[in-house]
C-alpha cells in the first residue's frame, strides 16, 4: 500500500477554504482507496512553518498512484490550487 501525504500552505490565509475546495476535486478520482483533506490545527513550534491543509490518500500500489496523478482532474486541481499556495510538500510512503 502507498500512503500519499501532501502538506499545503496558502499564500494568502483568506484562500484556505478555496484551496480546500479545489483539493476536494481529487476525491472524484477513482484510483484512491481512501482520500481526505483536513485542516491542520497548529503551526510547527520548532520551525514556525505554517501548514494549512493536509491531503491524505491511500493507494493499492504505485500503478494506482500513477493513474491518480495522470487523471485529468488532478491536472485541473493543480491548475486551480497552484496559484494560491505558498508551500507544497509531498511524501509517498510504501508500507509494504
């Protein structure tokens, strides 16, 4: 299983809800076995970094993750969200 975790911060905090709505488009892509977008509750007290939203998704394997990223909705989401975000950090964890 692959766990796909992505952290986002908004360039303008007023856009957090719009970014969340844009990220929720990804829930319509059929390749994820689990998908959610959540609001982060705190800033990192050590670095001071602000993360506003977290995308968490689970995929059966790397092929399912690749199909998710190749889906036209993924490209549409990226085009919508990218101009509003400041930070994006992604990790794909293979849990075996």
